C-alpha cells in the first residue's frame, strides 16, 4: 500500500517538471508590471506629469529629425506644433523692444518705453 502512494505522488511531481511552458504566464505578468513601473518612473523623473493632465499648459522646443526647430505648445486640450525657419520675412509692423544676448548666452528682452526715455 505504501508503494502505491509513493508511485502516484512522484508521477504528479514529474508532470510539473516536464512542462517547459508552465512558467511563461508568470514571466509575461512580471514583464508587464515591469514595463508599467518603468513608464511611471520615467514620467516622474522627467517631471512631465503635466503632459498627461488635461488642464496643464506648457511649451516645449525640440529639434526635429531633419534639423529644424519645432515649438510644441499645449493649452488645455489643444496642442499646436510650429516649425521655426530661417527665411527672412518682410512687412509692416511696430517695434516692441530690443533683445540683448548676455556674455553667458542668455537673451534678455527689454521693451521700449513710451515716454522716449533712455533704457540705460
């Protein structure tokens, strides 16, 4: 009687060891959880959680694959992409102020004063 129980127990244990695809479902679940965790970590590290919010407003500049500069602007639910070009434009307009490049590379905009006074 004792040998019969021992035989049935070893047969069930060996059937689990013979199936090479038994752990694939667990690997899929683990990889899916890993992907979600990595995506959340990436968004939190970059501080870009505002990109997912409907009420957020932001502006992003980036260089496209062809080398042109793009300005991406998001206002609530509306997203606009504008390309910056180096072609010269002409037309009528009003002078609004002057931009200065500082030695550190920073650009400062100084609006013109209406009273005609000196900016210095």
